[in-house]
């Protein structure tokens, strides 16, 4: 199945004003915050939207708004031999009647700024390939040619702020700007209708980067060097064309097909920006493990992408990220400390050249960090260079497999706990929910959430209110129901208490044996609608400390009490890094 990540794994934080290059941060005057539309020379760099090929249904032409052809001249053959004068008058009247009026032009979409058009008139939308915070990616087929593509459908209801709309608009601009470059997923067309924006993209049916590595079952430094060379070539192209990706991670590199030598493609440019030399960015975006220290300090440029790729190659070589903690706070503190472990297994057996390059890519000082051009000239990464062809330790593959596994188990357990709390424990939360649900519909809309927070004296900006909404809205339907509200606020009632954890454990332990087996876990996840096709063995492996193939209560409680290994909230605020 093709894998096209949507927006869920990304993170955006509140924007901060940028400092002009060279200005001292201590004495800099506080400029006004700049809108995303001002980030980078978009006007100068944005190419004209390419014309839509006849077989692609590319909406960049904006659709046709021309008038329908006028009917044939009504006077031709209008008089009949021997016809009456009244008939001739009727014919003359018909001949002089006005032509069919022109079709009114389609309304202009507020996101893309072009006439709206129905994507389904050109493409047949098929099975779902992936789901994210803003929408769904589906397989689609061009009706005329039968060619397969990926359709990324973004719900306009989720684009609640000008910043969200600008992000989508800029993503389209950047993908067109990079169109035709090897290593970048090609945007074939962009459509907007009343409810959604649809991006028709090249279909990458070969899966994610880590999937391919794990499927091979064997792995060498030379293979890692080859992958890194491809990734850095892609990033070098982006930087040369004035684009910073800002969300580089293994999930955003896809293989075009399942062929052995299928090309690797970069995708998901939703957080990318245009930049010019010396420009400083201040908004904190990205995914926790891969964020550069200067991003957390709100002063960065394209060097942040090199740091992210350095994290990727570290993971490719040892199977775990270089900066690890049991919470996002801990991960960010580890990044800011910048201490990289090169002593634990398997690093003593990794070549000196590999470690040298990783050190240079993970230099905490962006001014001293190696550039994309210099990475490509490093002896370890060159084709037929120094990277050895000996297999890496099998444990590396095992770690990669665990690293990629989603911990749906914990999500299911939280839902169980939310449903088992006593009335006394949730009375305060229940009253809070009822006070916000002003129309007694049983759900909270974003407007109700905003008003409810304001009544309680909580001052949040529009983006922050939407961030809370997105975090709590587990099913993505635009409202928060009672179970979602309680689940999202459980931390207020110390849900890590043993009685709560044991209740949840019993839910999974169907036969009361004292252990959760793989079969029981699969059944429970299916009941909660959280079985996403991921191998159950991978989920158990994350929790099963004694490696007996099942989960006891101690292992279960340890999982519930520690932070998520990959934070799932795509837009959570990070005040502690200011």
C-alpha cells in the first residue's frame, strides 16, 4: 500500500517575530510578527502555474468560463414554401432572438484563489491510503487515462485560521516551484471545491524509507551512505531553489514503487518555506526528534534541515534517535544539551568516517555545521567511497522496527480508563463539559470551546484554541464529544493511579490470566477501532520488557506512566523552550 503521510505528524508552534540578519538579539527592537505570506521571496520565486495537460485535469488553468457556442443561425431554412406570413414572422423572430447566455464563471476558492472545480469530474477517488490531522490521502485514478495518483484531500473546515490557509497555499506554490526535480514528489494538479482542497500527486507505491530497510532483512553502512547521499541531494536541490523543508524525517521519504531500485522521493511540504540568503526564521515547527537546537531558540535558516538529516542518518546506523527522553520536554532539553552518544552499541563497530560525518551534521552551532554541498563531498558518503559493505548488527533492524511502531496500545488504554472513572472523579470535568456545551448537543464545537475558555479567564489566541480542539478531537469530525473531552483532560485527575491502571489492564486481559496476549490485544484494539494494520508483534515489543511475548501488569503500568515516544499532538504549544 502506498504511504503518503498527511499533516498529522507535523508540529507548529506560535510564530515569533524575526530578527534581521546580523542584528544583536539582546538589543533588537521587537518587530511586528510577519505573516507566513511574507516569509521568503514568494513573488520573485513563485513560477507561473503550469498549464494543465489535457490528460491530467490540472486545475491550474482555473477551468473554463467561456460562453457556450451560439446555436446555428436560426434563419437558415426557417421559411417553409407556402408558409403563412405568421409562420415567416415567427421564423424572423427566432432568427433575431438572443444567443444562449454564457455560463457564469465558477466562484473563486478562498484557499487557492482560483475558480473552484470538482476533482471528481476528472478523477475517481478510491481507497484510503492515510489519514491525518487535516484530511485524508486516497488512491485516485484519472478517468481518461487510467493512470494512478495519490489525492490528498484537506478539509477546509480544519483550516480555521489565516495561517492554516496560508500554509496550504504555500505548500502548493512550493510543490509547483520544485516540480520536475528528481527526488521530489510531483504535484500534478490542485483543486478546490466548497468543502475541501485536493492535491493530486505522484503515487509512491513503494512505502516509507524504514519499511524498505526492514523488509530487506539485512543492512550495511554502504547502504546507509547511499540513502543519505540521495536524501542530501534532494535537500541540496531544495536549498539551491530557495526552499527549506523544515519537517525532515524518515516518514517523509517514500519509494516510487516496490522495485528494488525504485527512486526515493521527498514529500509533505506543508511546513516548508521560501527563503533568501541571511533570512532568519523564528516559528518553531517540526517533529520532536528532528528539531534543530536553533529552531528551539527561534533563530534559524536552512542549516536546520542538515541537522534533521543528521538525526536520520544516526537512526539509520543504530536504530534509535540521538536525543531520547520519556517526554517531549526531555527530548528538547536533550537536543539543547547536544550530547550525542557514540559509545553504546553498535557505535564501537561503526566506521570512523560515519561517526565523523554525523558529528559534523549534528554540530550545535549552525554556523559551524557542515553544508549540504560539503556532505556530498565527504569521503564516507561518496559512491564507492569509504563506507564499508559489511552488514550492521541485526539488533539495528530490530530497533528500527520498534522505533517505527505506533503505540496504539496506550491510546486504547486511555479510552478504557476514561470510560471507567467514577462519577466523583469526573464530576468537575463533567460540569466543565456541560458548561461549554451551550446548545446541549452532547458535543463541543470550536466556538463553544473558545467561549468556554474565555468565561474561565483563559486567554488563548485563535490558533491556540484550534490546537486544543485538534488535540482533543480524536475522530477528526470537528467536534469534541464527552469521551474525547474526558480522555483529553484525564491528567487533571491523576489517571496514573494503580486502581485506574488495573481496571484498564483487566479490559485487555480477557481471560484474567494476569497477562495480555497478542490475541487479546488484537481483539481489544479492534473493539476500540484502533487496529490500523500494524503488526501486533511490533506493538507488544515496545512494552514487553522481559521478552516473553506477553504483557504483565508491571510492564503495562510502566508504559502508561512514561511519555509517548513519538508525540502525537501536531500543534501543541511549547512554552518551555522560549
